[in-house]
């Protein structure tokens, strides 16, 4: 069976991803930078899009209140893992809904 092609590499920790999302909920300058250059900002924060030609040159982020509401329950949790689910939340808020296939590395490839 062929393995699906990997389109994104997420190396941001959940703690750093939560800080990233907090900035999206509060920091107008950071939001503007991300909207104008999404691929570079994501890459600089540990989310590398392996096919950047498929990423729009600019994006429109959802309202700060939407991101803040999403984060509300996470503020009571302690995150210590790497490659966690908050990195995918960043992709959702920056690029919107998109197809996602998650596979486990079986060590064969």
C-alpha cells in the first residue's frame, strides 16, 4: 500500500503552539504579519508547509474572539508534548478547513 504524501511538518510544541494562538487572539501586528506572509510565519514557528506553492500568498484570519473562545478550555491544561494537536489548530485557523490525513510512522519509510 502506498503511503500518503506528507504536506506539512509540524515541530512546534503544544506550549509554543498555544502561545502562537494566544498571539492570534490578542496581537494585531502579529496577525497582520501572518495574513501577509503565512508560509514564512508558519515556517518560522515550526510549521513547514512542504508544498508552499499550494499556500495562498495572503490569508484572512478569523476574528480574535473566535480564537480566544477556542483557547478558553486549553488554558487550564498543562502541555508538555511535541507534535501535538495545537499545531493542527494553527493550520485550521490560518488556512481554514482542509483535507488532513494523519498516519503513524511504522518505521518502514
